[in-house]
């Protein structure tokens, strides 16, 4: 089939050319079903929004170990590998451990269709509303009037759904020409109001010069990833809650969107480590990812330590916190995790 072959080639060419985040491609029927009925059978147990053949979890899951699979020639990023944590997870990590229940509830965000409600976190940490902590259900009861934001859609129980964070997916927008993706490209990874540089293979392959670029900020409302994408935990953000986080050393909570000082232990972090990303307060001069870290400018961010979906470690950290042994010459984690920035604590 000549048509199918050229679609495959087009999709591959887009991946190889490093397109920022191309639109979906291929025949409509790969992804849409007009009446949720085909050859007399239903594709989904109940019809899905936008006449889709599957829901978010379904299309973005796989039983294999790979994290990008072809759907009629179009690459689909996989965020839930049902058989085990994948060897090449994408930037947000993977939901695998959340499907294992019990203590693994600590390893990521508990999302409907993959996990049960979190057995450790009964309320949303880092967001006091009216001075008191709230459950997801309480957040929803107020937010259900506000489309385009988190907790707009109903669910039963204290559990997240994909569209709490990816509020208005725009799979048909072609943002491959943009360097810094904004609203005209469906925002960074379909997260409303968040801007950034999207790695073409979602960091399936990753190195100091091959990665996403996250936006930081130097004042509140500067549209940083840490302020906007992590808004549900705003009390942990330096400019959203200065009295709770602090405004300088000594800090009260770990800051995010604060530049690595250009002196002392922080000055040693100069080559970008994708296991410990930094945010850039201004991406306008970037034409793509950079392998340079500039202490004095580049900033610590929520994603310096966490992955958005889930990780192989408690607190959805990017590395094993319990392996960070201070002042230990035998420390196997030397130079990684906390030590990438706090190099002086690693003797
Ligand atoms: C590779 C998968 C894929 C293919 C192929 C695809 N779509 Fe979609 N489409 C989606 C997804 C996912 C959505 C969900 C909502 C969104 O992101 O906009 C969507 C949403 C839509 C929407 C509603 C939102 C909008 O942008 O207007 C329309 C209409 C639509 N598709 C039409 C089509 C038509 C017509 C074709 C074929 C010419 C097609 N789609 C092919 C995945 C696909
Ligand atoms: C029919 C299959 C299908 C369904 C259903 C679907 N997606 Fe996707 N999704 C895709 C494909 C294909 C891509 C890669 C192309 C692209 O980036 O638009 C993608 C990409 C994405 C991305 C990455 C966007 C980027 O900028 O790289 C996110 C986030 C996403 N989907 C979220 C969702 C959410 C949330 C839902 C449910 C509302 C959903 N998807 C439903 C097929 C699907
Ligand atoms: C009493 C009602 C109420 C409750 C409870 C509530 N919110 Fe909100 N929230 C709002 C309103 C109103 C806004 C819009 C504020 C604005 O932008 O002016 C908002 C905005 C937000 C935003 C910014 C995104 C947006 O749509 O503007 C986030 C994130 C958020 N709330 C998270 C939470 C979380 C997490 C909880 C539960 C811990 C929660 N909210 C509980 C009323 C509420
Ligand atoms: C708590 C918020 C949150 C929830 C819930 C969430 N995502 Fe994401 N997702 C993100 C963020 C943030 C990123 C960008 C990660 C990065 O670039 O570091 C992302 C990235 C993605 C990507 C691109 C691949 C990658 O790892 O960068 C896809 C696809 C995606 N999400 C799909 C989904 C699906 C499907 C669901 C529901 C099963 C879901 N997300 C639930 C926040 C969330
Ligand atoms: C310097 C690394 C680092 C940064 C930056 C960071 N975190 Fe954390 N976070 C951690 C660690 C480590 C834990 C585990 C708690 C502990 O034992 O200290 C944690 C725990 C959490 C928890 C769970 C709290 C609980 O009660 O269990 C949330 C929610 C959280 N972080 C959100 C954020 C948000 C949002 C940001 C950005 C505004 C952020 N973190 C920035 C390292 C970090
Ligand atoms: C991406 C870089 C980065 C990473 C990774 C990082 N930090 Fe930090 N940390 C900073 C910056 C920047 C500051 C603020 C420094 C300043 O204002 O002088 C800071 C401040 C701190 C402080 C407060 C210092 C004070 O003077 O009050 C502590 C404690 C701390 N970090 C511990 C940790 C731990 C533990 C980890 C690992 C879980 C970690 N950090 C990971 C960059 C980082």
C-alpha cells in the first residue's frame, strides 16, 4: 500500500528531522470511530470523547517494553508499560509502579485506569485552600465549574485523571516549526499555559545536548514550568509562597526557580545532566537544547528532582534519595542527584 508507506516515511522523517512535536498523522480510522461500532462490534465499552477509538490511558499504554510505538505509522509516546518499568522511559517517567498498588502509591501520581486512590496522601500536599488541606474530591467540587483547568471532569474517589494536567489536548496542532512551543502549538505537552522546548522523541534517547528545555522565572507570574505545571502544590513554590519557602538562604523549604549561585559548590555544575535538569529563566535566545549550565542564571526546578508521572523511586524522584550518603568517600551516588548541585557535600 503506497499511501501507508508514505505516511510511515513522513512520520519517520519528522522524527529524524527533530520536529518539536508534530501533529498526529495517518488515516482517521486509526484513531476515530464514527459510531463506536465497526463490523458490528464496539471498540470501547462506552463511546469516548471526540469519537476516539480508545481513551487516554488506552492509547498511551502498551504491554511491551517500548516507549514509542507506531499507530498506522504515527509514533505514539507510551507512558504506562504494563509489563514492567521500561528501560528507556520518557521524560515524565512511567506509571508502571502505580499499577502495583500498596507501597508503590508513593512512586508517582495515582491516575484513574492505572491506580487506586493514593493510600498515603489523603489530601493534596502543598495546597492549603482556606487554610486547610483538601482532598481531590473537595478540589473537584469547587473546580467543576471551571473548564480548561484541573479537576473539571468528574471521577469517583480521590484520584487524578490525565486531563487534570493535560487539560485541553491538541493532537491536531502541528508545532514542528516552533522552537519554544506556546498556545498556538497546544502548549508544552498539552499542559495549559506552559511553554518550553519539546524534545522530538520525548527524551527516549537523552544526553547533555539532547533533551527538553524547561522555562524558569525570576518573579511570580513569569510562566515557569515549576509555577504553572506544578500549581496544585503552589505552597512549595518560591514566588507563590515566599513566607513558606523563604526568600534566600537560610531557606524554609527547598526553593525552585532560584538560580544556582555562581560560587561555592553550585559553580561546579556546568554540563547539563538530563537526570538533574535545570530550568532557564529566558528561553527566547535558544534555538534548541543546550549542553551548557550557567550557574548564576540557570535554576533549580521541580523537575530537577521529580518526574511528572512516576519513577522507580519513592516521592517520584529522579534518583534514589536513600543512596545520597553525605561525606562518604565510598558513596556510589557521587556526582548524581543532590550532589550534582551540592557537590561540596560529596567528599
Ligand atoms: C494518530 C491518531 C489520530 C488520527 C490519525 C486522527 N486523529 Fe483526530 N484526534 C486524535 C486525538 C487523540 C484527538 C483528541 C482531542 C485533541 O487532542 O484534539 C483528536 C481530535 C479530533 C477532532 C476534535 C478536535 C479538533 O482538533 O478539531 C477532530 C474534528 C478530529 N480529530 C478529526 C480527525 C480527522 C477528520 C482525521 C482524519 C483526516 C483525524 N482526526 C485523524 C487523534 C487522531
Ligand atoms: C487514538 C490514540 C490517542 C488517544 C486516544 C490519545 N492520544 Fe495522546 N497522543 C497520540 C499520538 C499519536 C501522539 C503523538 C503525536 C502528537 O504529539 O500529537 C500523542 C501525544 C500526546 C502527548 C504529547 C504531546 C506532545 O507535545 O508531545 C500528550 C501529553 C498526550 N498525547 C496526552 C493525551 C491525553 C491526555 C489523552 C486523553 C484526553 C490522549 N493523549 C489521547 C495518540 C492518542
Ligand atoms: C473553594 C473553591 C476552590 C477549592 C476548594 C479549590 N480551588 Fe483551585 N481554584 C479556585 C478558583 C476560583 C480558581 C481560579 C483562580 C483565578 O485564576 O482567579 C482556582 C485555581 C486553581 C488553579 C490554577 C488553575 C486555574 O484553573 O486557574 C489550580 C492549579 C488549583 N486551583 C488547584 C487546586 C487544588 C489542588 C485544590 C484542592 C487542594 C483546589 N484548587 C481547591 C477555587 C477552588
Ligand atoms: C500530575 C500531572 C500529570 C498527569 C496526571 C498526567 N501527566 Fe502526562 N505529563 C505531565 C507533564 C508535566 C509532562 C511533561 C514531562 C516533562 O517534560 O518532564 C507530561 C508528559 C506526557 C507525555 C509526553 C511524554 C513524556 O513523558 O514527556 C504524554 C504522552 C503524557 N504526558 C500522557 C499522559 C497520560 C496518557 C496521562 C494519564 C494516564 C497523563 N499524561 C497524566 C503531567 C501529567
Ligand atoms: C531539590 C530537590 C527537590 C525539588 C527542587 C523539589 N522537590 Fe519535591 N520532594 C523532594 C524530596 C526529596 C521529597 C521527599 C520528601 C522528603 O523526604 O524530603 C519531595 C516530596 C514532594 C512531595 C510529597 C510531599 C509529601 O507530603 O509526601 C510533593 C507534593 C512535592 N515534593 C512537590 C514538589 C514541587 C511542586 C516542587 C517544585 C515547586 C518540588 N517538589 C521541588 C525533592 C525536591
Ligand atoms: C538543580 C540543582 C539542585 C539540586 C539537584 C538540589 N539542590 Fe538543594 N539547592 C539548590 C539551590 C540553587 C539552593 C539555594 C541556594 C542558595 O540560595 O544559596 C538549594 C538549597 C538547598 C538547601 C538549603 C540551603 C540553605 O542555605 O538554606 C538544602 C538543605 C538543600 N538544597 C538540600 C538538597 C537536597 C537534600 C537535595 C537532593 C534531594 C538537593 N538539595 C538537590 C540547588 C539544588
